[in-house]
C-alpha cells in the first residue's frame, strides 16, 4: 500500500515534468516571429490604366476646360488694314491676344485690356498654334508669356 501511495503521489510530478518538456518543445518549434504581425506586403502599384494614355502635360486640353486662351503677338496687329493700338497708352505691338467666352481681348504690355471686335475666336484659332501649356490661372499664364 505504502508503495502504491508513493507512486500515486509521484504521478502529478511526472505529468508536470512531461508538460514542462512538451512546453519546451513547443516553444522551440514556434518559429521566430510567430505571433508578430506579418509586415504588410508592399502595396502593388495600381495597374496603370491604359499605358497608351498620354501623360497630362501632353494632353491637349479641350476648349471646355479652359476659361480662356491667350497668345503673344509681338508685331503690330493690323485689322482691316488698321493697326490696333491700346486706347490707354497707345501701344501698338507686343500684345497678348486673349480668347475667352467667344470674345477677343487685346492686352498691351502695360496690362491694359480692350475688347477687339474686329477679330473673333475663329480668327484666333487660325492664328494660334496648339496650346503649349495650360495654366490654372490667368496670372500664371501671363507670367508664362513673359507679361
Ligand atoms: Zn496700354
């Protein structure tokens, strides 16, 4: 009897020892980094939508997108064999010709603007090349053209 009791008493210890061994084994088996959140895979760049799409700077803006267009006009501007001159300062060259909302405006070097009814958008389109730049604001556009 005595012997049996001793053996019984020993059993929990044995179980604990086994558990400890098992626990140690499991710990060894746990790969390093387990439980640490895997780093996010680098976000794949969204598939380029249509590789043949022109970059924005090469797209020709539609007229709807522009509130107006302008072009420099360095030489004197003859309209109906009359030379256009600034009503304010008399400048007759180095114009900016503005086309906006179906109206044509002349802007002299000094920044005076006057509507020019002898020319129209069609005239402007005939004389202007394709827009070489798009500007968010009128002021930006003036700077671009050196005014
Ligand atoms: Zn002027």
